[in-house]
């Protein structure tokens, strides 16, 4: 009789052990997965933060560009004789300061004039008569690259 | 398993989103933008352009640039809408053999769904690049008023783009899903979607497992762009009045104005006033002209009031058609960038007498909802191991009754944190650890969870012994707090069950109390800190006296002793200002002694003093 019970117990323990082993494996796997998830998450997060810094810098520089645009509008509009004036010269020199600052941040001016119109870098705002069809005739607002990537497309007029 | 994406295929802009880590996330395209213009073109050299590039060349190529094709998808040529839009769209539109619509782009005629497919394909490719894996399945949203033919056409567009379209989902339903409103039962929801060029109203009814559309309305030609135009017209009129120059005749000036007008409108959603500043906007014989105006939020609201009023009229009309009154509506959801305008939010709130749902980005909420629907289909929700958070902060009481938090509220558990503390008095041999829970800065305002004493700390001056206090909460919310003297290794601990098991009401009450007492607690906390500072300073003064008795000149000694007495007098009974003042006085007197001692050292020290200086 006692033997019978023993084997029953053994069976029961074996079964329980099996179950516990299975459970243990499951938990260990879950734990390892969670650790791995966390490490991966940290890596991704670092990358994301790097991207975010770049993105927020680009956003900031983009907001700064209209200031330079205005100076350049002024450069275009002020008549040459007025540009001889020292006061005017001083103000226009602010433009150079801005250009230098942008350059130091990795901002590079896009060449557009007389290039073939390319919507990857140019935004057409008008058309003009001319000889070489599809060529940029006039840059209305300069475009810029930030470390080789497009920061702002150039606004251009294209030959019809 | 490849992810199912959610796509908001819009009239002017489209977006793609995916579930990541249990939350919906909008993906950036190849150009780094979260939205992709729904524009397709064949360039003059026969290349097909999609998105922002198509838009950039639109002006030079209007006949071959197809935009707002959503207005035509799945429609019959004879539909009144097609006939009306035909007059507004610059590209060629004709009747197809099957009675549908075809548009001309380059030398070829395309079905609108083929154009949409090109937009969807770009979204797919860019998303695959971003995620680094193939995407095959998608959920695409459409307006609630789309009929069967429009839905079928949208689905076909998805299939042409290479997707298996798991579902065509209503845009307002997606927005409701993004806000989790599908869980409510027997609720009526109104979705007010004011986009760039279209205004859609949808009334939804949520019942068990289904969201049903009870009514739709709106205006397919009313949107945020109309607001920009109003601002632009205003600037042009003002300039004409002041300067006598018509800027609308100057294409270059118009270009600058357009961007500035939109920027001003956006700014006035958060600011009460904005400056429209465009130097050298134009010039005439008399020289350059500058444009500088202030536009206030109230002025802007005056300019666009008619549009807001019109939208409300349309809402009322839609409610009426659906036999619903504003009181029957349980939830209001705002969609579309223009709904960021406070006056619009206020108008909607007034009508329904209810705070609208507006916490999510209104430009992205539809795509996010589509991604959430995808997550539900994919069973993402089921796989998530639910982890609890601590609803309130856990900390211990430190000198002066301050609650020093070790585990911040909303920390996911299981978690552990430890911090080293020290004694407050010389030769202190025991410390009491009082564990508290709550957001009040003083221990006494919080819930006391338990306390214990760690004894047998070796006698030492205050601040020298190191007692490490560790908090550990396991997955079941059981908190163990252990204090251990690092010198002797002696430790003592306590186990507190149910530290996270507070009832919802209790958590709310404790949070509310913290809010209610914020000001007064802050003051009290500051006072205690001032007193603690005073204690430290007194201790330093006494120690300095003991250690350096012979080196301090008598007059200085007297001065410090007076200041010490003065501080002692006010420390426990005086106002905070009095204590602060006395602390300041004493610390100045001590500094004098300090520099005196330093000078003495310098006279003796010779060469090394130069180095000392540079370190100090």
C-alpha cells in the first residue's frame, strides 16, 4: 500500500517539478526579454535623442533664416549711392554677421541660379520668359542645406 | 510579425502611424516631415513626383499636378460635387467610360484612385525605410460620409499601392479611438473636424463593440486656409490705407505675406498679440516701404467670426437632421489644426456646455486612431504585460519633519531606490525611519505607512555616519524599507503591504490635499530648510570656536558670539525673515573669521599660498 502511495507522490512531484520547470523557463525568458527590451530601448532612446537635438537645431536655424532674408531684401532694394553711406553700410554688415554665424552652424547656401529646376531643392513661385526652358532664372528667397541635408528649399522663378 | 500601419489619407495632407511600445506614433517621411502633401505630378521631363516635391513644382506645371483628388475618388462624373470642383481644379477632368472620373496628368489619363495609390505608395516606402522592415497591411481612413463606391475606390488605391487593406475606417471613429472613447457604452460623440480645406461634422453612437455613424454634415469648401486668406486681406487693406500701395499686385510681396499671415494666425492661438514685421516689403519712387502691424487675438477673431459662426450653424443643422440635441452629446472631439484656435474651442464648448477632447495633436489624431485600430486587430493589446505604477510618492521623514521622497509617484513597479542619510546630532546612536506616502512636502500631511528604529550606530559627530535607506516595491506592490549603517553593517527593515493598493478615492483625496495646501506647504518647507540651515551654521560656528579658539581675535570672537546668541533667540520662535536675517549676519561674521584665519595661514605659508588661492 505504502509503495503505491509513494509512486503516486513521486508522480505528483514529478508533474509538479515539470510544471515548475516550465514556469521557471517561462519566467526566465520573460525576464531576459524584459532586460533585452530595456537595453534596446535605451539604445533607441539615445538615437532618438540625438535625432531630436539635430531636429530642434534645424528648427531653430529655420526660424532664424527670415532675418537674413530681410537683410538680403534690403541689400537688393537699397540704391547703390545709399550703400555708400556709412550708417547703411553698418546695418548691412549685420548680414555678414548672420551669414558667418549660420556657416559656423553648418548651414550652407544652396546654388540655384541658372541651375536646372529640381523640386528636391527648389520651390517654384513663378515663371518667366527666357531661352533655356526649365532653368532657374531668379532666386526670390535663398535655399539652404544643413550639413548636406535640405534645410529650406530655394524659392525660384523658372523659365517657361 | 510585420506591423499594420494606420493611414490618414487626407484631401491636402496625409499621414502614416504605427503602434510602438503600446502607443500610436506618427512616422516621418523621407524628407523628415510628419505630413506628406497629397499631391502627385508628372514633371516636364516625364518623371512622377509625389508629396512635397510635387507641390514645389506645382506653379510651373499646374495642368500636370494633381491635388485634392480625394474630392473625386470613387465619384461619378455627373455628381454635382464633381461638376462644381471641376471648375475649381486647374487640371483636366473627364468622364471615364464607366461613368467615373478621370484626370489628365502628362499624356495619360488616370483614375483618381490611381493618383491616391501613388501617395499611398510613397507613404509605404518612406515608412518601410523608417521602420527598417516591410509593411504589407494597412488601415486607411475615409470621411464618414463616403459612400460604398468611394470606400471601395480608397481600398483599391491601397491595394494598388501594395497594401492588404485590413479595414477602411471612418475618420471620426479613428479620432474617437485615439481618445479611447470606444470603451464607453451608449454614448453619443460629436467629432468637429476643421481641416485645411474641408470641414466635417460627424455624430457617432457607441454601443457594445460598435461605433455607428448617426449623422454627418459640414462644408467641403471651408477650412483653415480661408482664415489665412482673411489675415492676408486684412494686411493688404491696412497697407493700402497707410501707404497707398496695393501689395496684391506685387507677387514677391504676396509670397512673403502668405507665410507671415499663416504664422501670425498660428501664433495667436497661444499669444494674445503678434507682430507682423516685414521690412523692405516693397519700394516705389520714394524709396523702400516697411510693413509693421500688431494683430491681436480679438482682431483675428473679429476677422474670422463669420466662419466660426457658420461652422456652428452647420453643427446645429447636423444635430437636427440626426434628431439629436446638444444635451444628448456626451463627448466632443476636436480634429484638424484650425481647432487649436481658442475662440473656436470656446464656441464649441459653449454650444455643448462641455469641455471638448483636445489633448492630442489635432493634426495627427486620425492617423493615430487608425494605428490603434491596427493594434487592436493585431492583438498588440493582449500581449502587453500589465505593470502597475505607484499612485503616490513614497519617502521618509527627515530633519524638521520634511518628506524626502525616494520613489516618485507614477513610477512603474517593481522598482528599487536607495539614498544615504546621516545623523542630525553629535553622538547620535539611533535613527528613526518613518515611511510616508503622499505628495505633501512635509511628512505630517501625508499618510504614515510605518516606522522603525535602527540602533547601534557608532558615536560620531553629526553628518558622519552613513545610513543607507532602501525602498523596494515588488510587482505585487509590497514595499520593503531597509536602513543599514554602512560602518557597522547593522540593519533593520519593515515590510508594508498594499502600498499601492489605495482606493481610487483615497489617492484622489491625497492628491487634492497636496494641491490645496501647495502654497502653505511650500512656505513651511522653506521655513524648515531655513531652520535646518541655521542649525548647521550654529554647529559650524561652535566647532570653529572649539578648534581654533586661540587663533581668533577677541573682538571677532565677541561679534560671533553675539550673532550666535541672536540666532539662537529667533531660531525656534521668530519669523522666517528674522531667522534668515540672523543666519545672514552670523554667516558674514564667520566669513570674516575665515578670511582672518586664511590671512594668518598665508603669512606663514609662503609659496604654497598662490596655489591655494587658485583653488579657492
